[in-house]
């Protein structure tokens, strides 16, 4: 089972997290869990038995602003960050540790770094849970798929000549990023001819993207945010494509998803074309609000 939920975080004293939000939120999550379960915190940090480069969780800012201003925590004194747990056995221990933190640091007892922990039903597009089987069954059986990339996203492109970062959406890189996650987290076998069509014949039909960046441990990662329409060559391939996009809601897209990058939301088919046809200059943040 995959689960996404929101934590309302109230730092004391008030700090301005700005564009380091994803990384600092990840550090805050591990620190809070460490208070009550150090071994669980170490497992989340190291990734446990997951393949190299994959972790059993993602963390991102729920109020990410692609323009680079970041959530204005210094004004609101409250930030929200979104956690997804990709291993069902970890969900109970993580929620238990965070709940104990919330109880121990209630306002009135002492300065409260955690104001509340809840599955926010008012924002169900960014919170919820799904089983592996349901993820596949619920995938639309059609050729087209659309997604919103809400926080800066980049792909690692490793070749014999170099190891570089790609900061624009190429369908082959999206597929290449998601297939290992599908294998690790879902495990439902995919037909080999379908996989070949996914890698070579999925194309972008419309896109409205902008550049962004994320600073993680003093290193700057450039990326893109925005909305993209994809088209598969047939319905069979399209169903797999839609299932991968649905999985990206929980696993994130591309690299550094445990540090706030790659936050993704499936959208109704044709979302990018709709924005482009409007003729409006719509930022990813405005689009996310429109689609919520």
C-alpha cells in the first residue's frame, strides 16, 4: 500500500525555509522520527533493502511555489509538507512516531515544532492511499496521459561519456525514471513489447513548463515545473503509461525525490493543451490551484 499524507509543521522560532524547503522538510521528518525510533529514522535515511538510489518515502513541500519564492513560513508561521510512504510496513511506525512528537510538543507545553499530523481531507488531490493492485486497475485505458510537475524535476542521464543532469521533460527519460520504481515498489510484471513501445514511441503532444531550481546540501539542482500531455501509440501502452503517472504521485519523478524534487500529480487528459489554448501565461502554481 502507498500512502500520502500532510504534516502541518510550525517551527519555533519562526524560520524562512524558502527554496531549501524540500531538503529541510526531509531533515525535519527524520529528526522527528528519530526522537521516538532511531532505528526507523536510520532505515528511512539509508533506504534499507531498496535498490541503490531508491528510498521507501518521499518528502515535498505542500505549498511549493515554482517561482522560487518558497512557502512564506516567516509570515504564516505554519508550513505543510507532504510525505508518501512506499512500504506498507513502515506506515504504522512512521505515523506513530510523528503522532508521539505532536503529542509531546503541543502548544502550551513548550514551543511546538509540530502543530498537527493529519490526513487532510480538504486537499484529497495531494493526500490519500492506494494498494498496488488498485493502482493498476484504476489506470485509465486510453492512449493519453497528463501530469503536473509541481516541484523542480531533473533526470540523471548516465552514458559511457558522461554523467549529467537533464532539466527538460523527454518522454524516454520519464519512462526510464519510472520503470525501475514500478519494478521495485509495485512488482506487477509488464509485457516486454509494451515496455519497448513505452521507451521508444511515447511522445509529448503539449507542454507548458518553466525552469526552476532546488538547493540541496549546498548544491544547486536545476529542473523544470509545469504541465505535460503525453500520447502512447495504442491503448495497451497507454494504460501502462497512465499507471506509471499514477505511481509518480507517490514516488515522485526523476531524482532527489526524498529531498523535495519531482513532486507529481496526475491530471485529466489534455490539461496542457487546455492551458495553451487559453492563451494565458499560467504558472505551475496557478495551474495546480486551478486543477485542485
